[in-house]
C-alpha cells in the first residue's frame, strides 16, 4: 500500500516514515502543501497522512482541493490542533480520521489498518479471496492448508492484489504499490517478490496473465 505523508517537522516525519516502512508500507514524504498537491495529481497514493500546520498554505486547503477534484483516498489528519472546532472542521472538509499529536505510532498504524479495511471492504484484519487469507496484523498468509509468514515486500504486493481480487495488475501498478519514490526498483523486482510468495504458498496462489500482469482469484480456485 502506498502512503503519502505530508509533514514539515523533520523529527516527526522521520519517525513516521521509518515506522511505516517497518510495517511494510511504501511511503512518500513531502513537507509543504504545494508539494502535497503536486504529489496527489497522479492519484498514486492509497492513503494520505496530512499535517495541518504547513508552510505557506494550511493542510485544510490541501484536503478541500483533494475532495473537490473527486478523490476518495482516505485522509488521516495528524495535527497538534486539539480543539473540538478544529476536529469538526477537519472532518467536515473530508478527513476520514483525526489524530492529535503527540500520538503513539501503534495507534497510527491501527487507524491506518482501519481505513484500509474500509477501502477494501474488509470487516476485520483479515482479507480473504478464494482460498487465500491474509492477516494485516501478523502478515500471516494461509492458502489452502499452507500457512506462512510473509516479508514486508511480499505482504505489500499480495495485499495490493487482494484489494482487487480477480483484477489483473500490471508490473508498473504493483511497483507503485510496493516501492516509494526514492527506492531503486530493478526491472525484475516484482517477479522476484512473486516468486518468493509462490515458493511459500504454492505456484497457483498468484496467476499470471502473459503480457498483462498478475492477479489472485476472487472465487475458490484449485490448491494443489
């Protein structure tokens, strides 16, 4: 899953970026409202973490512009503004959640999982597609009778496919879900990650449509 963090405090931003990477999220970090608006044009990000006290332009302006353009990407406001009026203004402007600084990283990750479940229409921490189940808390995957723990990259790629079961995703789409801007991506990086997942769970867990991309089945499929 691809996250855009909009935060001008270097210490806070650095801590959040590291925590998100440790939790297997691909994260891009910008420090001002104009950069945030530019980053959001391509709609590559699944969730936005948005500070309000930004240089030159307020974060609420970024949020209103995002919603005016029709984006439905979940937005979690991260701010020191703790008054009731500020919370109401943020939610009314289109935020999905509002987290007051200082906060524990564990709470931020829990709220991210919550908006992710709503994004994928999953009622709990587990995503299920056909014979495949993936737990977002533990990174455990179960395919038929096989259960294993996934690496961060493997979890990120498999969860991206499970967000759109039955839909083919191309190499470039998967790269955008798994890797952040500053990361160097080898030409066969997606294939390497998929190979690792198949080695653990079985070759049929991810299907390839030659020349197009990869998918996980929406309905029950054959598990050897």
